[in-house]
């Protein structure tokens, strides 16, 4: 007696069927868009590799032992950020958050013996 319209079908089944078709259709469209976006990213990487191939001459790359050096005090360009203003800083590096009063430790930087550490990520390209 709970059924409307008789015949053993629920009154909302055409609506549910339509909604399911819309969801599946939207999912398929999203999959196609993601695949297209990923393909274009891969093409960009391949083009970039063709334009700027890696240098094979290893002897032209300057050698630098990053483990041999010393700590130097730099009160001009460091610290690069203020800990209290850096809300996403993980607790492992949040010394002031856990009671450290002095901030002079933030001015010390590592200086390798025979080379300079770059300040940007372009070093890794």
C-alpha cells in the first residue's frame, strides 16, 4: 500500500534514474577533462626537455662539497620570515612557539667552503 501508481514501481524511480545518469555523466566529463589536462602537462614537459636538454659534460659542472664549511652570522638578509607571522610552520621548527626567547639563532646560515648555496629553487633545475 505504500506504492503509488501500482505495478510495483516506486514513484521516485524515474527521478533517481535521471539523477544517477547526471552523476555518471558529470563523472565521465570530469575524467575526460583531467586526462586532457594531464596530457597537455606531459606535452609541455617533453617540449621543455627538447628545448633544454640536460648537459652531458659533467666536467663543466663545478664541484661543491656542501658538508664542508662553517656557520656565519648574517644579520642583513636573515631571518627570511618571522615565526609569529608564519601560521603554517610545523612544530618541529617553531622554537618561539614552545618558549625560546632569543631569535639570534635565525641569523646563522651555513656557508660551504668553496661555493655558495643558492637561495632559490632554480638551483635544482
